[in-house]
């Protein structure tokens, strides 16, 4: 029997619970060669070698709820066994069966133990893999967050402080595009190595996301944080990174927060550090920024939350409405078309204006919903009023929104003849982002019969060559240049030049923010086609064309 057990790497034992005596098969010292003989004689002495819970064996036998009905009660446990302090842990799998005495309680145990280091090593490897980023070997985000939560709790308990940093590699997307993802992976690994080389004992490094590393710097004051950040930045910036495709020059930006002073939870630390990192990137790539409270920022966020709730409620309750601002012929002052401006109705005669709605909606990702509703309202109004032409503004995101395209195609099919009376206004800032993508957007609209206007022209950097390439129909000159033409020679020269160039390209022109008759006279002399602003009428939620006895002829703005 002992020979068979030895071949299997197992040893048998009997354990008398009353005397605590252990009896072993003859091969025990072959299975556990480093365990002293005196530690094998009693259960209590053997238990001193067990990790992590010395009483694990006794509890498995004595604290079970099962009863021995004559065949004994089985159990199975796993534990580490360390023969002496300097020895490695040997992992044991023990299977046994205890038998009751006359009182029904365990009287003795018969069992077998075997070494199972391979299984435990495999499980330990899986555990490490579950905690580590596969590319860099640093902690993954889940376990970095857990370590951060522990650091917050420890700092609060011991009245200490620490820093949490996010190090973001600048322009990693450019490296992906220029050299490929393999090179970007090499860069990420090298940055991880350089950060690790500059850590102190006790500091924690983890990969937060694709190009970001999270750092927990223990016992780190605000002043220490600045010094540490510069050390990390210099380590990344000052040496070229060799890659398979050639040397690469790098910079990184760092955002940080001091905790628990400015972050009392792991969630606060992560969100505020991300905010600080974005601030550093906006100010100057390759720089450091520490998060501090900001009264104005917090107040604006409260406003954003309130306005967001109001916008969502207004959409659900159909309180998003249109105001119509006339765009008139510069010579005859007859309405050519009306610009539709978004309003949010609160009560009788109470409205929020577009400047209060659109920027917040764009920032918080609600503009797509607003633009969808505006499109529906404009098309419905065009279908209701066949004598009217309307224009609507769309946000940058909407130009690439497939759902918006699906909606407009569906609406144009449902209301034939509407597309030809709709003008879509695109701000100049959209036009300079990707001229080729925008040209596709413009062509699709023009295929429906709609016209395109570039709004706020002159505020950005769109060239007239790009206007010709896009094939737009109307140029709306930014009102910032128009409102002072009666008093500013520079503005007069600028506006007159834009009108002349637009006409040479066969484009109609609209001057915005026309305040007075003198400005209107200049524009008429220069040949501006249409004017818009305080002089010709402010936006109204009433339909202006319903307020006149007979409709004016619709001007051709093609």
C-alpha cells in the first residue's frame, strides 16, 4: 500500500482526535521530506506549519454540521505548508473521512494528503493574469481602482496623504496611423518601463486605459506631487524611444489630485484626475496640472445639469418650438426666407433662447435629439405653409449622424416638394473640419433639392476655394463684421470684399446682425442680396407669414 501511495506522491494518516496524535504511512518523509519529525506527531504541531489558517484542518472536521451514520463523514481541504520560516510554501490537497465516537462527535480521522503545487501554480498564474494588463504587466484598471480605494481608506485612517496621477501619452493615435499599432504597443511598453523605473517602494502603477497609466504615490504632498510629475515627464520626454520602425520622440501629459484632501473616494480621485489631465492637454501638451476646486466650474456644472434635465423634459413634453427670423431682400425688403431658431417653452410667453440651449446640448451629447426634433418641426411647417422657405441650423455631429439622414429621407418622401424649400445652414467651423466628408453631406442634400448656406462666414478660416469645392448656395457673413460697418472702415472693407468674391463664385450673400439703415444702405450699394437682423425684424414664435394680408412672392435664392 505504501508503495502505491509513494508512486502517486501521496501519504496516508490517521488522526486521533482525543489525544491529537497523528500516525502516518511509512512514505511520509518521501512526500514531505523537509517537515521535522516532531511536527508530524501531533495535530496541533502540524497545524503550526499550515498557511494561511493554522486551524483549517481541525475546523474542517469539528465544525461541520453533518452526522456520522456509520460510514464516516468526508471532507476535502487545501492549504499551504511551510516546513520552516525560510522554506517555500508547499501546497497540500487533503482528502479524509472522520468517524464519530459514542457521543456522536468526531473521534478519529483517516485521510490522504498529496502535494498539488502544479494546480496551485496554475491558479496563481490565472489570478495574476486576471489582475494584470497583458501588454505591460502592470495592474489592470479593475485592480488599480481596488488599490486606489485601499489607499483612500488607509490615508483617512492614518491621517496621511497620497497623490493619484494619470499619465497620458500624447498623440498616440498619430503613432498608430503613422507606424501601425505594433509600434504603438512598443511605445506603451517602453513608457510603462520608464515610469516603473522611477517609482519608489510602495508606489502602485496600473494601466488605466489605452494610452493612460494610473499612479498611486504614497505619502505624497502637493509639493512632492509637482516634483514627481516633472521626474516622470522628463523620463518620457528626454530619451528617444527605439522601435522596430525607427526612433520615436514622445511627450506625455499628467493630471493629478491630492487625496484625501480633494478626493475622498476612489471614484472622485479617478474623475478629478481625468479632468486635470484634460486640462493639462488643453493648456499645453507635455505639461502637468493638479486638480483644485473651482467655484465657477462647479456652478457651471450645476447649470449644465439643470439645463440638461430641462432639455430632456422639454423634448418629452414637446416644448421645443421654433422661432422664425426673417431674411429679406436687401433692395425690396421683401421676405426671402425665414431662419428657424430653436426655443424651449417654459410657460405662457416664457422661452429659453438658442444660446442657452444649443451649447449645453452640444457639450452633453443632447444636440442630436434637439436637431432631430427641429428637423421634424421645420418639415411640418414647410408642409403646412407651401408659400414659405425656411432654413435650419445643424450641429457638427449631425452632419455625420446616420439616424438624421434616415429621418430626413423618410420626411422628404412623406412630404413631396418640401426639400426644395428647405435651406440647411452649416457653420463655418464645421466646414473646416473635414472638407471631403462635408462635401458628401452637401451633395446628398442637394440631390434632394435642398440648398446649403455657410453660416457665420468670416469667423473661421474657410477659403472661397473650399466654398466652391463644397458647392454651397449661400454665404451668410458673420454679424460681428456687419454690425459696425457704419463706423468701422476695416469692417466695411472686409464685408465688401466678401460680397464681391461670393458673387464672382455665383453665391448669394446674406449679411447678419444688420442694426440700422446706414448699414443696410452700404450693403445694398455693395450688392449684398439679403439682410437679416434687428432692422428687418427679430425672431418670433408667431408665423410672420400668417400676419400679412397677402403673401409676398418667394424670392429665388438658388
